[in-house]
C-alpha cells in the first residue's frame, strides 16, 4: 500500500475523523468524545457521490446531441457515481485538514479532476468538492452519502430527523423524481427535498448529541428505511439530475459544493 492509499486521521479536541482514500475517499469513522457516529463497514461511513448523485435513469444521459451509457450498477439505473469505487490520491494531510483528488476516467466519458477537502474543528466538519474539466464541458453532480447511526449504542434513544423543506420531489415507481413537486410527506423516506434557502437538517440523539447538516445547495436526499442508519445527503442536483437539471462543468466554471456538519452535546 502506497502512502497515498493509507488512511488519513484528523483530530482536534475530542473529535476524530478517519478518511480512507483507497476505498473511495470515504469517511470511515467520525468519533465525538469516543462515540462513533457513522455506520461501520466498507460500504458505509460517508462516501462521495460524484460525478453524479443518486440514480441516473437507465444509466443514460446526454451532453448536447451525444448520448452516453453508464454501467447499470443498480439495474435498471446507474447509481451514485464512480468516485466511491476509485482510489483517490492524497494531496495534503495535516492535523486538522486534508485534501484528496482523482482523475475522471472510464466509464465516465469526459476527462477531468475531482478534489475533496476535509476541515475538522472541535465542533464541526466542513467538506468540499470541486470538479474541473480537462477539455470539453460536461454535466455533473456532486454530493455526500453519510450513514449516520440510528442509535449511538450508549443506551440512549434513536435519532430524530428534523427539517423544513419547501417541497418534496414526487418519487415514481422507478425510484426517480417524476418532475412534480409536492408538499413534504411524513417518513419513512427515500426522497429528495428542495430547500431553496440552503440545506438545513438537524439530527438529534435525545440527551446525547445534536448534529446539523448544512449546505448552500438546495437539494437533499433523506433516507431512513434501514434499521441501522439514516442518511442525509446534500447534493448539487436531484436524482437523475444529469438529465433533468444538468450543471455543466466548463473550462472556466468548475462545479463546487460545500457542506458543514456541526454538533453539540445535549
């Protein structure tokens, strides 16, 4: 294992973060006061969704008149991008911050570079993505898929999810947004919500910890259909957004997105 593939550990105060660049540059652990917040396992933690988020319908998207076909890793769709299955290289690592990158390659049809940075403070973690092109413009998305433990295992109650969304993307039988925006429905959810003033979701483990997920982006997917964990996923566009709400990465306009998780003990 080269130095660029070794886990990178950041710590400040009683916060400890571990990033695994060899396994998709995912956060494999986030501990606050020794308590793990993320579901453990090579598929879990918090992984990057890049260069697309959620499901892309039938794995197909257009760039102008050109139709591209992506591998169907969640048939009949392509899901969550290629970054989580890629070894990233370490550009910088310090006591409280780190940066990683990888170059886009097949099966993604356009050359470019993706960077991800981590900044850890005593009471917050700031994550940022950048996607730049080496040539042609292309549609892309970026976001994060954290698996927060439903129960922290310290004898307390399960997590509560709180948010106030302007709308919910109606989900069709194919698990993709239909294009209709509806009033937010009660959970359980595997749904995309719109927050035009910015993503703002609060996770509360009663009498234990409160964690806020914020981002200036207006899209968030909330998933709480599993017993072990819940997911709050800020992302730069809705599921199938390569087709329905494309954000074009151009030589002078990279895609950039930031999210901050902040916490306090209760």
